[in-house]
C-alpha cells in the first residue's frame, strides 16, 4: 500500500489483491463464537446443585421411583432420586421467596409455603410442573407453618392448613382455593401448634396470647367455625416456646427460661403445672431451650452443652430417658405403625457417627444401632431426616438423610453411605485459580496415541462428522472419543494453560479445588478457623486470594491461597486468616486477627519467598500489612508513597480517598500497622443522589496497546489508569425497584473518578433512568446497564475515555526533533485533558451480573459477558458497544470493523456461552486468561456451576479441536497425485510436440 | 352494595369469555356512577374517565380489564377463573388489599390444540416481574398470576429456554383503577390480552451444514486448492495475452528491484 508506484497495474498486482481478498474472507467470519451441538461437553461442564437442605419429605410409599423432596436455603425445591441422589427436577424460586416449609399432599403434589407464609404453591411430584399457586393475605410477617391434614374421607380433597400469627387458612389441595379463613383473635395471638385428634372433624389450635396467656381453640374442619375456645393465664409468663406432647398436653418454657410448665387442657379447663428441673437434673443451673421434637410423649431440652430426652408420663410427671452430648442431631418422629413411632439420634464421636433408632414402645433399648466412619472434612451433623422400609424378613430398616456442616447431603443406609452430594458448592462466596504442577520428567505423554491406525481411524470418524456423513452410532462414537480423551483431565500443567485448579470458598467455610477439565473436586477442606467455636461464635467466609505463587525456578514449592473471614457479621468483628496449600488442601497457617477486616488490598508486591503482600484495612481505618516479616516491610516501604486507596460509604453517600503513613517505632508490633491519611472526599447530595453501584478495573488486567488506530490512519490515545472508579448514583425517589417510580422522578448520574486525586473526570446524567445498575470497567471504557423508564426498556451505555494531552504526539518528525510534550511535567493538580465518547443502546433482558473477558496479553478483542435474568450467559462483542458507531459508517470505518448503529444490541442465540443450559441462580462470572492468547476460561457460578472456554476472536493462534488432520492429509495426497498426473501429462504433451 | 351485586353478576361464567369482560366493564361504569353521586365535586373528572371504558368496549370487547372489587371478591373471581380453565386469557388486575393482580398466559405454538398441554420445553418457564422483584412459574395450562402488584408501570419477562420472549410493559393506572395497558417493549406492539407468545425460537447451536461441494470449496483447504488451480490454469493464459514488451519490462523491473537486495 505504501509504495508509490505509478506503473500500470500488472497481472501480478491483481493476483496479489485477489489473494488478499480471499485471506480477508477467512478472517472476517461471524462475530459469534458458536458451538456445534456435538461439541457440547468438550470444553465445558455444568454441575447442578441445590444448596443446604432445610426440609426433606420422603416419598417411598408406592412402588417405582423412590424419591425425597427437599427445600433448601438457596430457595430451591427439588425432587431427588433416593437411590442415586440425582435431581429428578428442581425449581429455583425468586431471591426473596424463602421457603418456610415443604410437604406432600394427596400423594402427588409437593406443597411449598414461602415468602413468610404468604405464598403456597403446589408442584406436580413426577415432573415439577407448577399446578397451582395461592397468595394468602398475611398482615404481619410471622412464623408460618404448614399442616397437611390426613385424609378425612371428604370426597378426595384434603385440606392444607397454613397458620401464622392468629390466623388460619384452609386451602383445598386440589386447586389451592381458600376454603375457609379464620382470624382467631384480635389480640397478639401466636398459634404454636395445630393438630387433629384421631378420627374427628375438629382441629385443635394452641397458642399464646401475649406473654402470659395460653389459649386453646377447637375449630370445625369443614367450615372453620370456632366450636370451643378457652384461655387461661399463668402468672410467671411464657417465653413463647412450646412443645406438644399429647393431644391434651403441652409443655412450655416459662418467661425466665429456667423451668418447664406443663399445660393440660380438656373441655375448656386448662391446668398448669410447674415442673422443677432440679428434681430431674441434680446440678441444674442456667437456661433451658426446648428442642422441636415432634414426638408423642417425648420432650427434648437443651441444658448447657447437652441434651436431655424426657418422657412425659402425666401432667406433672417426667422421666429422664437419655442424655446426649454435643454434637448430635435428632430426627422427627416417624410412624411405623398405628401405635408405634420411631426417631433417630445421631451422635458425633471424632470421625465416627453413631446412629440410634428408638421407638416409643421401648425407650431404653434401640431398634437399630449403627456406626459409620465419616470424612472429617464434612464437619458435624446439622440435620437428619429418617425414613423406613420393610426388609425381607419384615423388620424395619431405616434410611438416614443427613445434612452436614459443610452443607453436603448424604444418604446412609445399613451403615454405608449410599450417595453424597457436595451441595456446599451451591453457595460459593469467592473463587480464585491456581496453576497445576509442571509435568515431571519421565512421565510419557505418548501413551495416549496407541498406534497410528487407531489415531487415523479416530480422525476419519471426525472427518465424517464434519462432513455430515456420520451415522448416529458414529456420532456417538465421536462424542465418546472426545470425552474420553483424558488429556483435559490430567493433573499437570498444559501448554495452552487450559488446565487449572479453581479454588472456591463456600459459605459453609469450606475450600474446594475444582479441576477445570471436568469440574471434579480435587481436594476439599473445611477450614477449622471458619467453624463455629468458643472463640468465634458466628464465623463468616469473606474472600479467597492467591497468597504464594512460586516462580518458575522454585517449582518444588506448592502455591497457596489466603482465605479471609470474619467472626460475626458486624464490621468490627475480628478477622480470620487461613493459608491453604493449593495442591493438597493442607491448612498451613490459621489465626484469628486482633483487628477487624473491612477492606482487603492485595498489593502487586511479593516478599523474597514470593508471598504476596496484603494490606488489611480495619474498621478504625488502620492498615495492617501481611505477611508480617521484615522482608515484606522493606519491600512495602519502597512502595508506600505510591499506595492509595478509597472507601465507598453507601449509607453516608460518601467516597473517600486515602494514602498511608507510618507512625510506629521500628521493631515493635505496631510496625506493621499504618494509619490512613484522608486525601479527598466526595459527598453526594443525599436529597438528589444515592450511590447505586461502583466498579473498577480488575487489578490484574493487561492492556496491550495504549493507542487506537482509527480510520484515516489517525491515532487516539486511550486514557489508561488503574485508578479509575466508576460510580453510578440514582435519585433516592427512584432507588427502589422498577414500577415504583415515574420517569420524572428518576435520574441516573454516571461518574468517572480518579481515586488518587479524587478528581471527577467525567459526569453524565441519564434522565428518566433508574437502577438496578450493573457496570464493568476495562481498559479505557465503562459499560453499564440500567433501566430507562421513558422507553420502559433496559439500556446499556458505553463511555470511552481518550487522552487528549498526547493527541498531538502523532507526528514522527515532532518526536525526532524533540517538539513533543512527553517530557512535560505531569502533576496531580493539573486537569487531565481527556476526551470522552459515549453511546447508549437498548438491551432486552434484565441482567444479573456483568463481566468482561480477559486474555493473557490483552491483544484479543474483548467480549462482554452478560448474565441474563434467565440464568444464561451471553457473550456480546465489545464492537457492538463502540461509541464511534454511526448509522452510515464511511468506507474506511467499515474497513476498521465499525458496525452500523442500531438502536438495540443484538442477541444472537448462538453467542450464549451456556448454550442450552442454565446456571440456575447465577451470581457471578469469573474470567481466567489461558496461556493461549486467543482463549479465555470462564467460570460462572450460582446454584449451579458452569465452566467453559471461549475465544472472542476465534482461535487464531491454534488449530481447533475439531481440526481434521485427515482432511489435511487427503488434500496433500491429492495435491501430490495431481502433481504427478500433471507432470505425466506435460511430459506426454512435450513428447507429442517434439514428434510433430 | 352496587359493587358486590354487579360483581356477583360477572361470575356467571360465559363460555366465550367475552361476555364476562364486557359485563365487567359495565359494572365498572356502574361503579363510577355511584362515585359520581357520592362525590359531586369530582364529577367532571369522572365523566372524562368514563369515556375510556366505553371506547374500549367499542374498539375491542376483549381489551384489558381491571375489576375493582373487595378483596374477597377478587380472590373468588380469580379462583373461578382458574378453576374453570378459561379458554381465552385475560389480564385481570383487581385491587385487593395493597395491590392488583395480574393474570396472563404464556402461549407457545405447537401446544396441543386443546390448550391445556404445555410443551415440555415450557415446563420450567419462569415469569419475572420487574427484574426479579418477584418470580412465578407457568402453570400446566400456561397461566401465571402476580398478586399484590402496586399501581404503576411494570415489566414482565419470561425466561424459557429455547424461546425468545419480548419483555412486556404493563401499566396499571393509579388514578383510574380501571385501566391497564400492556405492550411488548421490543416492537412496541400493544397487547389486547396478556397472552405472551415467543417472538422466535432460539437455536443455541450452529447447525452443521450437510456436505456439499460448495462448503468444501469454501473451506480453507478448498480455497487453497481453487486458488492454486487458478494460478496453474489461468495465469499462463493471462501471461500469454500480455504484450511481450510489457513482460520484458516487468522482468527488468523485478531484476532491478531484487538484485541489489540479494547482493
């Protein structure tokens, strides 16, 4: 192009041009990186989870599929196969729709009560389809419960009772219609229990009115009419806990929580008996807690650190049965026959769990006693649900569904773990990655390709697949070959950097390492520091960081990760620190900090043992340096003047910037503590603005080039700063959800702030826009997603910042002659000369989370990852969000790759990286650059986990997995053959010509 | 009392569903009639508002309708609607306590003609109000309901794998609780009934094209071969057609260009 040859064009030039065009044709393929259906599972994996189980109901009566219906803390209602633990179906409810209770009605519907007792839904047991949904008017949020009545032979319809506060709703289990509704009292009645005496048309409801009155109601089953009611008051009052022991006896705790009161009621007569606990427990003192144990004639109370099982013989007669010490779990009662009930006690003893099943016929002895060995990384037992089956010899066998401390779910039968589910992975808090160890010498890779014939056969099959000539059997064979190729599941580092360990921290305080090849758990550890203990009552996992990444020459050392937690939910609670080996999961170091943790800053510095320096900022704005050694301090002092940080105080509507200063004397413990020095603060007017979201660039993002060559060979310099903070504020009136504000009230301001100087680089106002705002910052641009109330559609805006002060440094001659301004002094106080371009587009869906792809060197073009409300992840090319898009781009702009402007962003179904899968409850997407520049690994998590790798500009630097070597061979062979044929032909022709 | 009587009227189930709607509008008018009697000061405003439902009746009997009634009535009405499996869908926001009720229906082509079966793909379709404020599921007959929705402008989204649904803007008027409007936000098409149909089916996978000569020729290998063949067969022809003088000049040019560099 550069040559200024004025010669007439020769044929050669035309050919060169043609070749160039053909080359262009290759590379200007589609924007999306789509997947063929037979490539599913090749580079991606998807694991389904449900979360920590709260309630479980077994369904084993009928022959056929045996299942257990569970509801979890992740608002999932699911039906699991009792034999394997696989999910038959599951439904994830809305994020505020917490499930209160689950039950089975009519033997075919799963009934869930959620949202504080206000929504009752029925799901079809075989397939999870919603059958009906009912909303109950609940005036005050109170603890609500569900009670499915046994069949009363009233037609075929059973009633479902929902009670909470002072009201009872009876709904038909067929269609969810409210049959009757009863408000029992206008006083502050709290219904404790509802029960139905055998074979009667009457329901009894017992509860407390205020703190000292006990009330009993008898209600007609059919109409909800109150047949009988009685109240009595007890002078020392109640604390609100009660346990129903018999149909006419309730045991409650008194107001001081130190003694039991048995309440017997019969025919409107209520009698109280105070029971002295010291008769039962000689050295009793302190407080008592009543444990919910739905068991006839039994009572469980917790005193200090042990639990007492008591048998109630009469209104004032209690018998001591057994004392259980922590940790333990007790199941609800399970009816074995009409007269007999059974319940299970599980007790933890080091690494063993003892199972005991007792029946009410004989409390002294056990029906069943088993002991199993339990993995210590699962922690203690939290819950147990039991179910029975009839053995061939007509005795009762029992199954135990156990929920462990790490949220895993296990089914135990006959002293063995039948299956287990690692459901802690449904609540990942944070994640990081670690490289795998380098392949050791002597380990041969050649074993994979057995012989040439097998290899060729495999490739021929693949060729058939690509040419659409394969039969379904062959397609299956191809799939199997691809999945079997164990290459991706090896435990060593690979050349392309696709194999890594993803280290995740779950809410239960468990750290797990997942292999990127298939998502299997390589190791897991329940951090002792994040377990409930005497010193730390309510631990809470926060973040996980890379702590030590050994350099290439120190390969004998294992990398390690740092887990930071907090004791309790307050900001001033002391912090927890744990260092875990990335390859083995061994806890190397663990401590409870003396200070709190409000902000963690990994610094771009390492000490001589390659431990990364971390600054922990506590609630008192003191910065603590870790690791605490003189070497790290030395490194840190060199960099200290360059360390700036900021804090966002959403409640105060304030952003403040700080630097650090040291006040302590050397060689003291205070040496590692630094004081924050406030440099600047930005206060948003609270009457008109409220901080909605902040976003910064990823600390480890790599930018390949500062300059952007635009059409007509002009250059624009990107304003690249690690210290750019994007802040979006919304009008307080429109801070709520969509539908709560009018366009006139709504305003959204977007700010770009330099966090070192506190200078606002750019500010833009969107009229009639409101949150929720999601934003992502990368290189020199910000993309944010918000709701436009005027158009009533979601919008995405892009802001790009360019450095104008360097805009003149384009001329080479100026640089050569020294007439450039590169040496001009740069000052904090000088106003940066920036140019801002922005544009907005409509976007169809609500967004749950946004991220941007990152590659090893930042050369590959970027894609935005958008987690949509449908729990899918969409990869959208950044070229669609380019403020230089116009309706009619010029020829040169077209060549540059600028897409003509459209009012909305296109959603191409093929660019969903989750293809036909959903990452239920999607919360976050993490991008991990691979070693191969074109490729990035994406790990998205929510209730489910999904991992894949994508190439935003296609894999330009390597052959794709489905590259057909056989086709290449055939082509070469054909070409060689053609050469010989043409050679022979030309020989012949020459010969003929010579003869002529 | 006018209110409840008329409300009872509208329960008489009409096989077409349209009758129900018109009657409900009449009832509404009745309702406003009573209001005018009670509040003479607001008469003018009320008359203004009156025009709207009438026009709506003229335009389309099956337009969106709001039924104002006491809480019990609304619930009962809803239950009647549900239990009878109304053949035609309607959005019936009705005020109850602290909000309205939105009922709609998701309809996907290929459903059984009787209208009760939902294709297996729709089994887990979620209906999302205002970007996650509340989430409900589609029932077996395709209906869904949101309760206690306050007046205002809302957004309903359908998340169903395999289909692309446009979000729907639903306006519930606060001033005049007899008016509701719904429109697809993607193409601004107004909906007379809250029947949500997918705009298109989504194909998440690239479709492998069947083997054809063209696709082979378009592949890099095919292009390479084609290019080579062209060079082999067409180039000599082009060279032949050229002026021998020009060839000589070009050769000379090349010599002068490359020789100094190689030396």
